């Protein structure tokens, strides 16, 4: 029985009327090449119609355990940190001839079993696993050096440095071990800096519910002058609620985000936040998953994006 010939870059180039190099640049999304949007669309459409599969992906699916790494990302953990982590993980795996399969959101045991049976991956990673198993100081960044503890501390320190001694941590309406770890690290930082123990409260969806929650918290704790949010999403809910109550940010209460999504910059006032580049964390995870020496990879320190809200 004959076998179906694999579609190549040359086939895509011929179908789209461009060079093989142009096809490669488009399909690899090379940022250093200036290629028109029309050409990019034409190349991608030709690749889709021909059923082109990059050679590395095809090889990974054929070889199963030796070439595929799976990462699971739970709902509520998506953001700039997870995107940069996955980017580093994917790039490093690619350097070593492996491909990455990313699974987002809730997963049933049956669905997970079907995936594992179908591709027999080299490794299965759970994003933020250290935080989900109580080993949050074992993260690849070293916890207080450049991991979650250090990032949480950076947020609280920024607010304390601006004169806030009564700070609350605004949490999402989904209870996660990650939120528990953040609260513990943030509270430890506040105490070490001489601030009062942190209070915490949930800012739920939708907008009206968030406003009710913030009103109730403000009534019970008028001494709080700053809110450190679990992430930018929660921060924007809190900021909107404060404004709905007729209060001013940051004059009446400061609001600070975490993880630097693009939406914070678009608000008025623009959101102060913590930016974390996790590419090196992702690369380290890839090397460990493949049993390689982690080498001299150093995570980039997190930094404050100072805007108008805090």
C-alpha cells in the first residue's frame, strides 16, 4: 500500500506564489521580516488548504513519548506571566527537538487520559504546580529570590514605600492555593516592613457585585488606604467599583495590580502593576523536563510599572 506524501514548504510556496524562504518566515512568525499582511494571509491559507504540518510537529506526533511535552494551565492562571512562561518553555523545547501542547482551563480525568493515550508525552507539566502542592518556595525562581514570594513582596513594598500602612489584598472569587500562597507572602512582607497585618476580601463578578463587595469592605475597614490586587483583572474590578462609589483613585484609596496585562494601561487612572517576565522560568522548566542541566539561565527580576492608580 502506498503512503501519502507529506506536504512540504515547497508545496506551500508554489500554491501561494512566493519563495520557500517567505513561507518559512510567515509560518514561523519571524518578527525580523517585513512581509505584507496580504502575503501572510495567502501563505497561511495555502498551508491550511494543503494540510501542511511542520516537520517537527509531525515527527513529535509519530514518536510520541520522545518528542511531546504537555503543560496544563488552569482557569484563572492565564496572564502575562503564564504567556511568557509558555513562550520560554516552547522555545527551549524547540531547541531540543520537542514540541509543546498547551491545555487551558478545566480538565476532566477522562479527557486527560485520552490525551495521554493518544500522544504518550515525554512529560506532563502543571503550570504553577509548586503553588498547588504547598511547595511554593521550591519554584524555579527560588521563592524569595525571584519567584512568587519575591513578586508578592515587590507589590507590597511599593505601597508601603508610598506611605500606606493599612493595605488590603483583593482576591478573585475562585478559591485557589495560589491565592492562599500570595496572601501569606504579602502579609509576611507587610509585617517585615512595619505595616499592619494585611486584610483580604473578594471582588466578585459582575460589576454590580464587585461594587457591593467594595462598599461593604470600605464600611467595615475605613482605615485601609491601599488595595493590592491578586492580578490586574481583580485590580480593574476594584478600581471600577471604587469609582462607582464616587471615590477617587488614588486620593481616596490606591489600587495596584499584578501581572501587567495591557488593559491596565487603558484605564483612567492607568493601573500601577507588577511586570513579571517568566521566559527564563519556562526555559528552566523545559530543561528539567528533558533531564538536561539547567545551566546558567537567570530569571529577569520583576519590576514595578508605575502609573497613576497607586
